[in-house]
C-alpha cells in the first residue's frame, strides 16, 4: 500500500474534491482490511494457544486426581515410601 492520502492541496472544485475524498477513503479501506486480516490471524493464534493450554491443564488435573485417588486408596507407592520413611525417622529407627 504505497498510495498516500491527499491532505494538502485539496481540490477546490466539487468534482475534484469528491474524487480526492473517494480516493482517500479507498486507501483507508485497504488499510482497514489489512488490519482486519492481521487481527483475525492474531485471534486465531491465540485461540489455538488457549486450546493447547486447556488440554495441558486438563491433563495435569487428571494426573492430580489420579494421584489423590491412589493416595486415598493407599496404593501410591511413592507417597507410602515417604510416609513410612518419615515415621521411621520420627521413631529413631532410621536416620
């Protein structure tokens, strides 16, 4: 878009002024269309990033729920080891 808006030396006759204004508005419309395209791309990129983030958060939530269930049922080996180790240290059985 290399066209320049006419801002100085506007024609004084009605026809020339009308044509100049139409030309200016056509140039502005081109810029607005380009801006709309760019805004659409940005919004699309943002939506895809949000979708990816939503999936990651859902996965993390599911992992935490699974871990809580294992702890509640007493089947989470890592947590059981930590608890038993803490109890044995507390009782002085191990250091």
